[in-house]
């Protein structure tokens, strides 16, 4: 054995963190934008150099070994520190310089990006922005794996090791056909949700879960059908077509109800709603940069939010 102590490379540590987080080699390789053989070789070289098995592989599943679990937090800290070092070097004079991977949930992205992107181009011209729209669970997974820098989603995230910066609060409103009995009202009790033909987003969307939680809070049992959609745009089109009613965040009303063939009903106090925030790893080392980004996000917040 050589007298020189083994020194793992940053790419090897990234491979370990990604595989340990995603528990799938294909997904981890895609998130790191490398080929699966390259990822596997990097992880194997790390294990060989350390003399420790970090990942247990089988044809059906990927598991983190006890040694891997013990070393994972340190590997994540090293990756975060390296990213923070590069970011700090790039942003010595200007905040948010260089690459930034920003994730947004689908019920926020279409209503924030049209004003956010031009503002960032003006204020932070050296920023190289990469936008990822995805559901909450996958955004949080990518944050933990280090393949995403920040995410905009509904708070609280329910994850440890993350810093959350509230951006804005918004009400939920009921979207109905224009001839509906509730159209135009601003005093609708939550109990009206009982037995309404309520259209929901597909599973995995936090707005779906929030809507169902709201129904459970008042013991409402909305009528459910086979209609499901992956976007608010599709859901409200189904409402316009007479297939039911739906709950949407106030930030989406100006866009989704602009055609004139839909009506809005607002709830009586206490009005249900959600808080949207910016989330990033507490170990990232870029807290000040991300707080600057949060300030911009607040300034360009969509119409109808607080």
C-alpha cells in the first residue's frame, strides 16, 4: 500500500451523495448530468480508495450501508462547502454570480417566472439561471442531493437541514362556472366543500394535499370523479367545461381566469391559504446570496398575494 493517504475527488463524493439520496443509479446520474457508467465508476473508485462499502447494490434496489450512512453527512458538507467556495469566489463583487439551479413547484412557476426572469436579467446579468419545475417531494430530494441550489415551494417544507425564507402568503379561492350559485360571492363557508364536484390536481402536487386537508378540517366529503390533471391550466379548463369546481391559489387567478368563462368565489374568514417560501440547505454557505434572491422574489410576487 502507498504511504500517500487516499484523497477522494469532489466528483466521487458527488456520486456518493446523489446515489445515497436518490437510491437509484439512473436518477442520480441524470441529476448530476453524467452517464450512469461514469457515476458507477466514480462511486466504485471512492469505495476502493476508502476501503469501505458505502452503497449496497442489487438488481432490485439500492441501499446505503451503515458505514455509508455514517459518512453521508460529512460528504454532503464537503460538497456544499465546495459549491459555496466557488460561489463566493464568483460573487466577490456581485451577489448571485454564476450558475444557480432554481426549482419551483408547478402551482408557482407559471405565475412568478414571467416577472422574475426579466428582473433577474436586469439586476444580476452575471447570473446563469437554470429553472427546474417539479413537485415538492422531488425538489426537496434534489436539494438534499445537492443537484438543486434553491427551491420555491409551500411552507413549511417538513425537512430538516433546510433554511426557509417566507416570500408571500395567498388565499385559496373557489373557481366555478359563471352561472354557478356561488359565483361572485365573498362569504362562502368552508362547509360548502361538502359534496361539491371538486376537481383535483394529480397525486404528488402539494395543492392537492392542501385541498384534501382543508376538506378534512371541516369534515367535508367532496364528490370525486375520474378527472385529474397535472396543471392548474387543465383543471380550470375542465371547470369551464362544466366538469366541476376547483380550488386554486390567488396568485393564479389573473392568468387562469382571464378568458371570462369562469367565476371566482371567495371564502369567509378565516380564509384558507398557503405561504410560499424560498428553501435552501443550511450548509450551502450562500445564505446572503439567497436572501438577495428572496428580496427580488418578494418584489415581483404575483397579483393577489400578501
